């Protein structure tokens, strides 16, 4: 009986491995798009380890060169959840390793190390269960520099309070939406580019079509932000914002 169960498991594993490889396509902001609009693409492969893992490898669309590789717990991944398990590595377009980090049950553990294009170490951070125990940043010649965070979120000039003040001054409750009693919280999303400019504004949770247009109009008027940074370099970051429409 044990042998039969083991054989059934092996056959099931072989079936899973034989399934067509999953390929996904992404734009510059890592939003999933059609192949024709893609800047990156990814493949997914099953690793028959214990527990089983899904290896996701991402590539530059233009060259086909590897951009990153990371493993996720397969059961969670198939249920739509992302639980990182094991090493994550990132390369630049020239094929040089720029980042290496380790995860255990979705928590950073051991070390995060980033590299200059020359291969010299740029940053070392030590972690235990997602808690950073120490961090060091170096110049390319090895000189230690003042520490700064690996990831920094974009910031509206003056901070969040100034951002909401800006929106409250500019936003108007459309008459049709008010008459329709379209009260509630509108969720919008946009990208703060590496240049700080707000673009790709979308509505995630709509209250009324006229409110959608008004939110897009006002967010389009935003001044340039301080861009988000990754390892000191400006990068595009997607940002979500709630905007309340109700009685004053």
C-alpha cells in the first residue's frame, strides 16, 4: 500500500513537471501586460524539493538575458500568495550580479549584499527574521560611507500631509456624483517615475465615472515628487492613495 501511495505521488509530480511552462509579461513598472508591450518576461518552474518550490526567473525582453531569480513556496504560490523561500538574485542588462539576498518563510534572513558593476561590494545588511541587525554601505574603492536604506519610498514635496492638502484644495465633488450620493473612498493608483513625475494614473475602486475623471485630473496636476530609490538609484514606484468623497 505504501508503495502504491509513493508511486501515485511520483506520478503526480511528473504530471506537474510536464505541464506547460507559465510565461508572464511585464512593463517597465512590473505591471502585467500583453507580450507586445512587455519590457520583461518571466518563466515559472516547479522544484521538487521539500516543501516544493516554484522558481520564478525574470528576463529582459530585449536581450533575453536573465534579470532575476527567486523561489516561492509552491502551495502558496498556486493559491495566489507570494511566500519567498531561499535565495533571490538580480542581474543588470550586462549580466553582472547586482543583488543577492536570502529569505526564510517570506522573511529576510542571513545577508543582503549588493554590488557595483565592477563586482565590488556596495552594501552589506545582516538580517534575522526580517529584522536588520546591521547595515554597511561602501564606495567602489571599499571606503565605508554613511548608511542609507536600501529602499526609499517616493515622497510628495513636504510629505503626506502636504499631499492631502494639495488634493483637498484642488478636488471638486462632481454634481452628478453628488446627486447620485456616490459617497465613499475612491482608491487611485499611479506611478512616480524615476524622474519624480506622476504618470499611469488608474482607478482601482470606482465610486462614479465623474469622480474617476476628477481624481485623474487632480492627480495629473501634482508637482514632481522626490522619486523612490533602490540602493541609492532613482526607480519608478507604484503608489496607492485613498481619496474620500462625502459630506463636508
